[in-house]
């Protein structure tokens, strides 16, 4: 019986591994030419190489917070529901751009991401200097950081 359990666990692990690598790649396929980025009602967008320029266009009219993270990163998983909730609560004052570092390695390199999670505030297509937030320090610290970025104009 234990041999059967081990085989079943191994099979489930393989299916989970395949699903985590194959499905996101298919979901991140490039949109058709001329399409617009898909911003959710909560002011959140998945950022990939394919829609990066469109997200940067949004940064000309509002603050864009790029959230560099990964599904396997525990602090990233803690941060995600909190920052998504804040994006909804702030009612469009900023756009949250979620970047999966395993999917968009070129964007991770462009921004020289070394630690996860890393939040990068962008205004007028440029990173606000000295304003990154690395790690997750709780909702209060995150709200304070967002308010400080919004205050910069």
C-alpha cells in the first residue's frame, strides 16, 4: 500500500510541475498586435515582455508599482493578497504591475532584481530613484511606502 501511495504522490508532483511550467507559458502568449493591456477592476495587470511598453505608457499618467515576485517565494505569496487589496482600495491612484521573474527574466534583468519580492515604483517610464521596497514588512509599512511614492508626484 505504501508503494502505491508513493507512486501516486510522484504522479501528482509531476502533474503539478508540468502545470506550473507549461500552463503559465501558454497563458503568457503575446497578445494580438494593437491589443490593450488587461487591467483588472482592482487596478492590477500581469506584466510580461509582450505588454511592458503598454504598461510604461500607463506610467505617464499614474504611478505604476512593478511587483517582482515568484510563485515559489513565501514572502511574495504573503505580499500578493495585501498589495492587491491596497491596489483596489486606492481606487486607481496607482497601477500594480505583477512581474513573475520566472516568466519575464528579461524584465528582471532590466531592473537588476536581486531579491524577492521587490517593488519598483515607476513614473513617466522611469524608476523613481532610491525608492525600491525589498521584502514584505507588513501592510502598515506597505501602505506608508505607497503613500510616499504617490506623494512624489
